[in-house]
C-alpha cells in the first residue's frame, strides 16, 4: 500500500485512555515509555514485554520499584497475552523485536517468528480491541543498501534475515491499515545511547577499550551507518503519536545527522576514552550493506529536529560503562 505524500501538522488535543508500549523494557522501548508516561494527554501507559535477555528493569528503576512498574510480562506471539494487554487501549507503540543483525544469520527462524508472527498477532489483537492508532517501529534496513538518500516511496529490498523480517512485518501493518486500523510506520537509522545492550557497536567498542582490548571490526570497517540519539527517536515517536491525520497509513524515515563509518566510530571511541588499543579485523558477516542513506524531510515537515549528537551520546555511554567497570572492581576487592 502506498501512503499519501501530504504531511500534516501535529495537534495536541488528542487524549488517550491507555497506551501500550511493546518491548518497553528494551533499550529504545524504555526511553519511549518514559516519554509517553510523562505526557499530560495520556491517562495510563503500560509495557508488554517478554523479558528476554535484552530487557532490563533497571532502565526504569528511577520511576519506581520493579514491582510497582506497569509491566505485563507477556509475549506478542500469544493472543491471550496480547488481548490482556490491549484491553481498553487507544494506541500501541510496537517496539518488541529481535534486532541484532549478526544473530539473525545464526537463528533466522526466531527473527521471523518474533518479528513477523508476533506483529501479526499484535495487529489482530489491536483490531479486536478497537485500537485507534498502531505505531510500528521498523528500520531503514528494509530498503537494502542505499548510497543515495531514499524517501519513503522507495521499494523495500532487504538483504539480511533481520531486515527481511522487518519488511514482512511492515507488509502486515500495511494490510491492517487497508482493513481500517490507522497505522504509522517509522523507519529509523541506528539508535545509540546509554543502556544499550553490549552486543551493539558503540557499547561494545567502549567496553573493549576500557578492558584494554583491541576493537573488533567486521570486514574492512568502511561500512557506513547513520546514528540517531535514542532520545531523538523517542521524540519522533511522541510526535507522530500526537499527530492527527485521516490517512489510514503514514510512513516516516527517521535519520541521524551524521553518517559515520565503523572505522570513524572506532576513532571517536579511542579519542573520547583516551585509550588506543588498536583494531582487530575479523571476517565480515555474510551480508553487510555499505550504507543506508535516507531522507527524513517528511518527518521534519511536522517539526521534528534532532537535539542530541553522536558525540554527546558516546560520552554518556563512556561515563556509564566506566562507572560500571569501577563498581565491579570495587566489589571484587571486598
């Protein structure tokens, strides 16, 4: 399904009885939950999370004790769990997914099960519950390699199991929109920030530097990615949540302001940490696209602007991980 090319201005007179954030204990989901929970026009915000290895209650600890958090432990692949979470729900922000690209080559069945079957189950539950707005967070990787900036009308040509599963999930959302479920799809670039799982590039490089290890690089390191501060991605989601539109389906790219090669990320990590341990090159993954360059002018027409920067996020990651290393060292002494 093609979305309408027109854009609309956000309106702040929308009210929500209840919003469900799937994957709300994850890196991005926890930031989104925090933002939505603070909105004056939202009565209740609930998390639906399977509590997998990527989940961490500590990401929300300042909000309250773990037992007091509005978390439903459930699986988006379970119709029973979905129905319980979506009762009297007005909007769903769907972030629950398997996301680590290298693991998708090792276990593609899991990625298709969670990302496709899970999304289909959630969509069916949303339609049954009378949800008014379904926001699906996808990825820029559905476009496949893009050396020139692509817009939302470009075809999806994914090259990895992860990206393929996300493209198939998008197709399910588009079908639901055809059947009357108002839907918004966001295609963000690589989110970065504190609290990210150590398997991801930024925290992995920082931790290796702190441990005095060489920074591990797949292939040549010339691969280029656009990095987006996670707080800005959360702001983009909040913006489209509060945007009124009569269109059944809207799609928005969400780009970062800097495109960096993996080698450049490694250089900045060494600069910020003050540690230069060298680089360790290993065999590249089966498919590693050269770049994903996207045009997010549609989202910017709604007033979206990036406020943080890659270096700010990298410094925050360094401070967080350095404190963690020191804490572990202190614990070992006692």
